[in-house]
């Protein structure tokens, strides 16, 4: 189990590889109704999924649009229904519990899409430097292009969605560690991989919150120069190589 949030919520891995090659984290410790909704978005739904699944995604898209227009405190279920073109009853059938459960499902989808994109963007990396550059640039571009993504990644489950603040950084670092450490472990021993992932997460967040002329984390050339000079070369000197088994 890996701690996930301040209220006793934890992450549990599952053997299926529906989303990721490695076991992916599933939030547990929430009520069964909420967990059922979240699982439907992480693992998919069975049965007659065509129209139902498309409507679910339309509602989630509407929730995100409403969040961007009015914020989590002001947007209402009626707003979301109007944008999605569904009735209030239909929304509650898909998301029992209303806005809180809907935003939990939206948060899960955003996490899923963010880290799926990150994995896709790093598929061509065949050495540690390429991997680190791809991770930083992919994360930097996605955070830059989606104003609300950082807040969703940072906000603890069960808490109202907020903008990214210093208080939200530990959550991003924990989640990044779960998803990214297996990628870095291809080149480093686990203990060193965990440390490198934390450094990467802190670096990306720092330069995202306070852009600097030192490096543009959304630009591959700028990032590679920075990584080669200040991260990849020192790592080769300071850490142990990956043990062969």
C-alpha cells in the first residue's frame, strides 16, 4: 500500500494491465458507491457500453468546461447538464452522489490521460537522458496547455478541486512516483529511481509555477541542455547503475 491523501485513503495495485504495463493505482477507502463510479472510468464498463460510455464522457467534458468557466464552487449540476445536453436524472444515474462524485471521476480521468500521455511520449526513449528529457517536456507541455490540470493533479481525493498551490505539491510527487518510478527503474536501481523521480517532479513544478530564462521545460532543446548538464551527467557519477539479474 502507498499512502494517498491525508484521510487514510490509500493506493492499491491490481494485476490487470488495462491502462498501464505495470500495476496501476486504484483509490480505495472511499464509500462503495463512489468507488464503483471511479472504477467504471479506470477499468471501463461492461454490457451495452456504446451510447452509455459516450454520454459519460460527454458529461465529464461538460464538467471540465463548467469548471473552467465558473470554478468548482460556482458550477452547478444544472450547468453541467445544460452543457452536456442530458437530464439531471440521467446524470445522477451515471454519477450517484452528484457533483462531488462527478469531480472525483473527472479527476481520475485527468490523471489517467496525463500519465497515459506521458508514457506515450516517452516510448521512444532508449537511454536515461532521453527518458528524463521526454518526461520533463511532456509534463511541461501538458501543464502549460491545460490551466486546470495542475489543480486536479494536486487536489486530494474528497477535497474540492482547487488551483495548484504549494500544499498540493506532495500529492503530485506521490502520484508521479507511483507512475514514473517503473520507467526510470529501467536504468537505475529502485532507491535511486525514486529519488530521481522526486527531483524531476519538484523541478517541473518549480519551473511551471515560476518560469525562468534558465530553461523552458516545454522545449526539447532547452530541456536537453539543462538535463545533460545538471541532471544526467551528475546522476552517472553519483548513483549506482542498474543491477543485472
